[in-house]
């Protein structure tokens, strides 16, 4: 298994601003992912955070809106840029272990006013 | 079109009974399937992973089956307890990229 922490746990932001979410893992992992969970919905994958190269984004998500950094095998950041109320969601990072299991962080609850 | 379906209605059962949750999918060929538990305001917690060549997996009071012909997975909790009340999500691992496609989840309520 893996222990994952995220910062901040929650934030209230104004429209047009940006927020950077941090994800820290207690061990080195190759595969790290960022998901979004909108109110009352299930999880949607935003991107795969690749160490040493650009993130791989899913359909409907773009780098200008959700830039991702992965400087090493234990840390990643997701920035939500130029926020609007539609970006209000829980943002979650996850990691995959060698056995294929994925473990999630506690999430960052973002409210945009 | 591709779909993952979990019962959107809450499953309400008596403590001590077996809870059975269903995950059906169409137009996917998953290599594996995972089940998660999610409590309100928390991230999903990994429970079990079952691969396409496995019929059944068990872990303590939990059992998962995977029928690739029916395109269905069943998730069982035996001797259910009120502490098992949560939303349960199934997720398909569909290709070599390791990304997961999640169902919408089923809420389980266990009455004391």
C-alpha cells in the first residue's frame, strides 16, 4: 500500500484566480494520477502525471487549465487555473503500486465563488 | 457506447445479512477490476482487485466475482455491520495505461 497526503485539504477561492494542490507519497511510485469528483458524481481522470516529462491529459482536460508538475517519484502538483464556479470539486491524487492497486489521497475540496 | 453501471439506488439491509452490489459494463474489455469504499468527504479506499483470468477473490468478509462473459462483477460483504455503510465504487482497468474508469457508485446502508 501507499500513504498519500494532499495540501490543502480544502480552500475557497475567487473566480479568476489559481490554486496549486500538492500530493506527497510516502514511497517512490512510477504511476501517479489526478482525478476530479464533482458534487454527487463519480471520479473522472484528469491526467497521468509522468516523472520527467509532460503529463498525459484525458479528453476534455488541457494543460493550460490544469498544469501538472512531477519533479520526482514521490511528489506532484496540480494547478487549477483561472477558476470558475464550475471548477468547484474534490481533486484527488492517486498512485499505482507494482501489483496494480491504486491508492488515493484524502482529496482537496475546492469551492470557487 | 461505453458504460459502467452500478445501482444508483441505495441498498438498505439489516445488520448480519450479506450485501451484494453489482457492477455491469458494456463495450469495455477490462484487464482487471477494482472495488473501492468511499465515505462522505473522503478519498476512495482500495478494497480488492480482480483480474480478467480470475473468477473470484476473497478478503476477510469481502468477496468479489468477475464474469467477463456476462460483463459483470459482484461485490459481497458477509455478516454486514453498520460500519460497512458507505458508497462502494467499481473501477475498470481498461488498457496498458493503468488508468481507471469509475462507475457512479452504490450507497450501502446497514441498519443495526
